[in-house]
C-alpha cells in the first residue's frame, strides 16, 4: 500500500505551488509595467527614464531570481521594484501625484505570496521617495517632478504617510491571514486524508481477517475430512489384523502380523499428530472450565492399554489438587497431556521393574502447575533442547513421528504458559508446565 504523504510534504508542495503561481503573476505585472513606461515615454518623451530605470529594475529582479531561485530574496526585490516603477511613472508624468496608486496595486498583488513581510521594502521605498522628493520640491529644487500639487507641507506628508501605511498594513494582514487560513486547510486536508487512509486500512484488515478465517475454516474441514478418510481404512486394517491374530498362525506369520499391526498404529499416530499440529497452529485459544480429574481419568483410560509390541503396562498415577476453578483451552490441554503421558508410556526403561507415569496437577487462582513424571529411559543433556524441534527423534528407530513435543511446546506457547524439561539418562523424565488461569 502506498504510504501516506506527511503533513510537511503536503505543506511544502503547497508552498511550491504558491511560489510558482505568484512568480508567474509577477512576470505579467513587471512586463506590463515596463511596457507602460514605454507608452508613457511616447507621450512625455522620457525614454531614458523608461528604458533606463525600467530595464535596471527588471535586471535586478530577474538576476536575483536566477542566482537565488530557492531563496525568497527575489520576492523582496520585486517588492522594492514595484515601488520604483511607481516613482518612475510619477517622474515620467511630470509629477502626476495620482500615480502613487501604482504602489497600492503593487501592495495588493504582493498578497499572492502570502508573506506580510514583503510589504516592508515597498512601504520603505514609498516613504523614502515621498519624503526625499517631496522635501526637495518643497525647498524649491525645480529639477525634480514629485507632485503637481502646489503645496507639500509636513501635514500633507503625514496624512499621505498614514493612509499609505494603512493600505500596506491591510495588505500585509491579508497576506498573513491567507497564509494561516491555507495552513489550516492543509492541516484539515491532511487529517482527512489520514482518517480516510486509516478507514481503508481498517477495512482491508477486516477483510483479510475474514478471508483468513474463511480459509482457516476451509482448511480445518479439509484436514478433518482427509484425516478421517485416511484413518477409516486404517481402522479396517486393524480390524482385519485383529481377526488374523485370533487364527492359528505359524510363528513367521505371527511376527509379520504383529509388525503390520505396529506399522498401522504408527501411521495412525502420525495422522493424529499432524491433525493436532494443524489445529494448534490455526485455531484461536478457546476458554472453558477444565476439570482435571475427569480429563485425566479419560486420558489414562484411553492410554492404559497402549503398548507397543511387547512393552509392559505402565502404572498411570494422577493427583489433582484444585481448590479453585481453572479456565483454559481444553483441547490444547488435552493434546499436551496426551502427548506427554503417551511418551512416558512409550519411552519406558526395560531395566526398571515397575514403569510408571505420574501426573500431579496443582491449581491456583493464577495458574495450573502440571508435572508429568516418568521413570523411563530419560533424555540426555545434548538432546534436551532438540527434542522440541519439529520431527526430531532421538534415535532413528524411534516409535513416533517426532512431532509430539513440538506440538506440546507450541500449545503451551499459545496458552502463554511455561514449559521446563528435567531429565537424566536412565533416571526418568519430568515435564513441568505452568499455564495461566484464564479466569476472565
Ligand atoms: P515422538 O513422536 O518421536 O515421540 P516427540 O516429539 O514426542 O516425538 O519426542 C521426541 C523425542 O524425544 C523422542 O523421539 C524421544 O526420543 C524423546 N522423548 C520424548 N519424551 C520422552 C520421555 N518421556 N522419555 C524419554 N525420551 C523421550
């Protein structure tokens, strides 16, 4: 998605536009003033002033603008130049006083730059010109045309000065207010743009969340139906194998049948693990009250008769201390305990006479502490971290998919829990899990 322009960039672009348009306007005015000077020269025969002063003014303006195009110094120059044209016209028209209005036109067009300070050079030149030439004429110097009025007293000068200042002040104020107003508008446009962008992003996010949920649901039902379809023939196979086992078979066939049976179970375990993995990765954390005693009874009943080939039955002991209600995601806790207990059963130590798996659950207001302990073969130091990796098995002829502990770790993470493994080769294994109580 394209990134949103910053307030500064919009502001800068706007200023550049104002500058560009105003410069163009100035071009028209300056050229018109120059041509006006030439036309006046036709009538008043003041070619030297029209061409000399006019072209010097234009030269000053365009050379500063060419040398410092990025600074606004040339705008101050144009301000002074506009009032010099005024003086030029007054002089060309032998002191036609009304030409002072030219300065007011200049003052008004400078508003376009939206900078009140540009009024200063214009006002300064007008005042200096007024004062200096008015005085010269007042003292009787007759080589100067300042005004055709036959009087220029201090009082007249002050009234002129006051009225001119009022006009410059008003134009300066307009420039200032125009700038403020435009800045406000830019800010509002920017805020509006940002708001619209935010709304669009929210909408897109909602849409993609919806899409994601939809594809998750589709994937979920796909995984379910596929795994169900895969497991169904496996159950039939197990049934057939079971029937074969009851028949009279020679030891060779018996061996093969038992090998087939364990392969089918292994494949079934694989499918269950993949199913658990995909569900844990996709499904949101659910929240319901967990009754550990019931859950563990059900689990140990299911696992009690689990035994691969000639493995011994394992004693499953459970202790649940729960004074308070515990809330969490039942299906994830089920997956965690099922994997850990079945590992305890499968990785039993042949040297130990009474294999067991002990599960102790302690529930408090804030968390459930779960210990799954066995007296099996144990895990050596070098493998303690690796056993949580995906598809990692300690030995190649391991009985599982290598997914079980990975799923356990992922599920504990999803529930914001902590998992610790303590184990020693030949001395058994302990998994200590702490899961937060999702009371609210
Ligand atoms: P698998 O499906 O192969 O059992 P797991 O991810 O559950 O995969 O376990 C990874 C490896 O960790 C196993 O191959 C096994 O060697 C070792 N392991 C897991 N649990 C135990 C345990 N309780 N006692 C001894 N070894 C274990």
